[in-house]
């Protein structure tokens, strides 16, 4: 099993706080959790139709795919 290596260069405390807030929003709002039956801690509506767009999170470290 391979694990992607990710490097984020932190440019100070304010930058670190911004990175952590961004990741927390991603983790709670978009990232699916197996223990929640592939839902997020902040539940969201199911989108069944429409084109799919990709949004980069943390400079492309993660991606969020959503229907427009």
C-alpha cells in the first residue's frame, strides 16, 4: 500500500491557523466517513444530477467533487 507524501510549508502561526481551519472545514463538511455510512459530520443533501466539478482544497492536497 502506498501513501502519498504531502508537504505543506508553514509560513508562521497565522498561516498554520489558516491551514488548520481549511482542513477542519474539509474534514467536517466534505470528507466522507465510513463510520457515518459515507456521510460527513455536517450532513449534506445528496445531489443526483448535473455536471461534476472538482475543487482543490489545501492547494490541491485534497479535492472536493460536487455537482453544479
